[in-house]
């Protein structure tokens, strides 16, 4: 179903993406629900929503459930939204297997989606926020050693100087150590990068409630969480979430050659703590479960990390309306989304494949 023309499913703004999703969901006969994020609003003061399209048996009546989400990382949602819209329009869910429900969650982090940021309204990386906030936070993997030159107040004034310091650190410790330090997640610098927060974010509570409501009573549950920004351009890596048994189940769904083991360090991503999968596996501990982040490449990692770094500076110290601010915003957008028909068509094709495999696994009542 991924023939040419799939670029029409993708959007240029959060508002356009939302309209397309709601329209496609209604036309596909889905049950539609919207939850407003009352903690934030959009660039023009507009209200922000996470929207849901449910197809198949009602909550509590499904034998198996497939969750497919866009926009956990805000601006990355342009990719996942386009795929969700395309799948609804192309009739992927018209003949679902018996007892199988599909729940498409649009804009898990609507603030980041609308503002073109990866993080939420509190500068929180949602995929580092699903930790136990009452327990001591995980080790920050050295973020405290790099924060001073990664996020200085005068970053854009003295970019060369700070880049030289950063490159010297990488020269000494290696790129892998830098990726780990900067992106594993940290809980000490609210104005820093990959900040995991000090409490559950609005989207965290919303996501837990979504799992509880729509997954109630299901014996088999699969999650595909759409992401962008890591790996080769246009390629979708299936990053397996959860422990080794969950990875084995993911292997049985998509093939062991296709799934990388995040916790074993086999992925293009650093090992992270507190992703959406944590809530997923906590909620469905008694069920058969498999979960992946479907991570599509855009630009080189160093470019993406610098784009996130500049965007963080802009939010904390800069002016979004200035020429520099607009340029940084545009660059950040390109870190998470590629405006070519080829990229969109590759992305959509892979999404269809991954969803088909998940539905086939849920159709199987033996497991
Ligand atoms: Zn992401």
C-alpha cells in the first residue's frame, strides 16, 4: 500500500497533521477521542491535544491490542503522523483479525509537535520521564561533566570556542561516551539536554491511562512507537524495548535480524532509562508483550545532536522570533524530518511492513 503519492499523508504543521489524522480516522470508521494538554498551548495560543483512533473491539473486549504512537518526541511526530494517516486512508485496519484492536495515538507530546521541539512544555524528554520519581534517579552517565560546554548561556555567541571544548572532550573520551553522556537521560539540569524531569509529565499520566483503558484484559499487546533522528537516512531501525525475554518476543514478531537490543547496546541509540516502554511493560506484566521504537534516520548524529543543543539554547537563552531563532528552529525541524518524497515513501513502506508483522502476530491465537 506504499505506492507513490504517500507524501500527501504528511503535514507541515501540527494543526494540519491533526486535521488529517482526525479526518482519516473518522472516514476509516474509528472511534475517535481527544485529550487536551491543559499544561500547554501552541505557538499561536491554540489548544493542544493528543488524539486517539481506535479500531476493533471496545476497551475491555479485545483479545489483543496494537498500540502505534506518533510524536513522543514532539517534532518527530511529522513522520509518525504521516504514517498513521496513510495507514488509515489506505484501509490497513478495514479487516482486522478477530478480537484485535488497534489504537493509534497521535501526538503523545503535542507541545513539542506544535513547537517543533523534541521535548515537552517543561523541557522534558518524555522518553526519559518514565522512571520512578520517588526513588533515587539513575546515574547521569557523565552528563554533569559536559553540561558546562554543551549548554553554556553564550553558546551561539562563542560557538567555536564551545565546539572546540566539546570536540576535545570527545577526542579524549570517544564519540560513544559522548553520546551516552549527553543522551542517556539526566535529572539534575532542567535547562539541559535530555532532561528526564522531576515528576511525571502530563503526557506520562496520559500514556499510562491510555494503556490501562485500551489494553484492559488483553492477552497479547504490541507497541510501535515512531521516532526519527538516529541511523541512516530513511532507514527504520526496530529498537527492541524491554528485557531479554521481551526482545525474544519482538524477534518472533519482526525477525531477529530486524530487531536491535537497546539494553544490550546494539542500537544506534544510547541505552536510555525511562522510555514509554517502561509504562507498557509495567501495565501488561501478565500479558504476552513486545515493543519497539521504530527509529528512522534523518541527518548525521553529530548534526542532530548539535541541532538539539542549539534548540535547547534557544529555549533557555534565546529569542524564537529573531532571525537566529527562526534559523535554529528550521534546523531543528530538519533534524527530525526530511522533506523529500523518497524519504517519506521509504518511511511509509517500512511502517506498513512493521504494522503488518505486528497484526499477523496478534492474529495468531496460539501464543
Ligand atoms: Zn525520538
